[in-house]
C-alpha cells in the first residue's frame, strides 16, 4: 500500500514538472520571438535613419552644386538663368569580400533633382508700398497701410513714437500676417503665392534692386508701375530694358509715379530660389523602385552689389519621409498570386 502511494506521488510530481517545463518553454519561446522581432525593428529603424541621412545630404549637395553654378556664371560675367537638372549619386554598401569593405551597389538609387527659378520677379512684401500691398493681398487700403506701418521701416505709432506699439519685425512668411491679426486664413488662401516673396534682399535696411522688370509677368508689371493691363502688355512686348529712361518711356510715366520705388527696380536677375528633391530607393530590373525615402531642401540666394558673390538669405530642409508604397515588387507579385488563387 505504501509503495503504491509513493509511486502515485512521484508520478504526480513528474507530471507537474513536465507542465512547468512546458510552460517555461512557451515563455522563453515568446521572449525569444519578441527579442528577434525587436532586433528586426531596430535594424529596420537604423536602415531608415541611415537612408534619411543620405537623402538629407543629397539634398544639401544639390543646393550647393546649384549655388556654385550660379556663382561660377557670375565670375565669368555670364547671366545666370533658371535651370533644372538631376544628380545621380553613387551608393556604397558594406561587403567583406572586397577591399576596404565597401562596394558600389547599383540596386540602390540616390537621386537629387534640382530646380533654379528667379526670385526677383516677385514682390517682396517687406519693401513695397501700401498700394501694392492692397492689390497683391486683396485687402482694404487702411489695412495695407497698417501692415506697412507695422514693419521696421514704417511708423510704429500714430504719433511716430517707436514705443507706442510692440517692437516691429520683418515679415518672414505669409502666416505672419495671420499671427499679427491682419488677415485670416481664408483671406490668405486667396492670395497668389507666386507673386510674393520675403527673401530678395540681403540687407533689409538698404533694400535695392530686388524686382526685375525684364522678367516679371504682365500682371506684376501692371501693379509695380501703376499702369493698366494694356500698357503693361506693351511694356512686356518691348522689353528688355537697360535703364530707367527706357522703362519710363514704355510705361508713359515718370519713375516717381511708379507704385514701386525706382531704387527697387532692376533690369537683370538679382535673386534665385533653388529647390532640391532627393530620393533614395531600392530598384529591381524591370520594376518600379520601392522602399523609397524622400527629402528636400530649399534656399534663396541674392546677388550682392558687386555682382560677383551670392548671399544666402533663406535655407530650410524637410526631413526624409517614406513613400506610400513600401513593399518590394517581388512581394507584391506573391501577394497578387495568392489573391488570384
């Protein structure tokens, strides 16, 4: 009897030990799976960060190449012109089988697309008259005057006392007009963004030659010179101009009668906006690129008074962002096959 009870207890203990072992095995398996998944996510994040960094540097490189080309043209007495080009940059990946541990990987594509446009065809809202502000922003004359007076070169208060209002500041973006209470978001949406800028002068205290009448569109010419569209069309047809006398003759009025101050007018490009869109993607022969990361950078450069050097007055970048389609074309094909089945 005693031996039978002893055997039953031993069997029960063995069963309990087996259940415990199986439970621990399941727990450790789950922990191992979670760890492997975590390491895979960490590796994926590291790869994404590396590609984002490569895209950022590619965008910067595209801007610097464009700015260098503009400066080279100036140094050779050439007139820079709007342009667009593409830079295909090599990608190197680790490979222990080759010398120095890296080789060029043609299945990775790093491209920087650069666009150069003239910025001096737009109105710098910091340095135009209330009449131009009224027409460009589509606001009443009183509000246009208030905007002008809020700037550092305008009156700070009704009696001219600079302490009568908060310290003035130059406009940096169109949103500043909303934050200062001059316009609403709905009113800003109606503004033609292609007509305005804030970055065509290197020195706000001495703004000169920042609006090019030889390349500005007809509508802008009409506003800048204070003439109707018929006269503006005639001005556009007979340009280019070389001096103020020729422009005055074409417009049929004296420079002092222009809406834009004569010192703001120039007859050749004086500033450029350079944008660069960079992308990094995997490629497969005969298929679209996939697993792409995009980023960009933008800068505005102003030609100084010597006509030889550039002053970069605006520079901003956008962080790398993944494309909507992150799946390999091979995996897409497998998924489609399963669906067809």
